[in-house]
């Protein structure tokens, strides 16, 4: 593997932990402030973010198929 691939793998691993810690912090914040209605919208955005971070190949495939279906 090249240096770029090694850097990508390292950043992807670190980003995964950062996303999970961020989700935990946001959850604690909403629980303390008791803003449960805002929490559900944030949960939806965070689920999408987790998909982008942990399944990069799947997201790449989805966007590629979407691009092909639009521009063919």
C-alpha cells in the first residue's frame, strides 16, 4: 500500500472514534438540557454521519450508482 492509503486508513480509524465520542457528548448534552425534540433530528443526522465514516465504500457505491442513474 502507498503512503496515501495508509494515511486514509489511519484517519478513518481515528474519525470513527471521534464520531462515537461526539455522539456520546451530544446525547449527554440533550439529556441534560431535556431537549428531546431536537435530539431526534440530531440523531437522524448522526446516523448518516456514522454511515459516511464507517462504510465509505458503500457510500461511494451509492453515490456512483446515483450519478449513473441521473446522467445516463
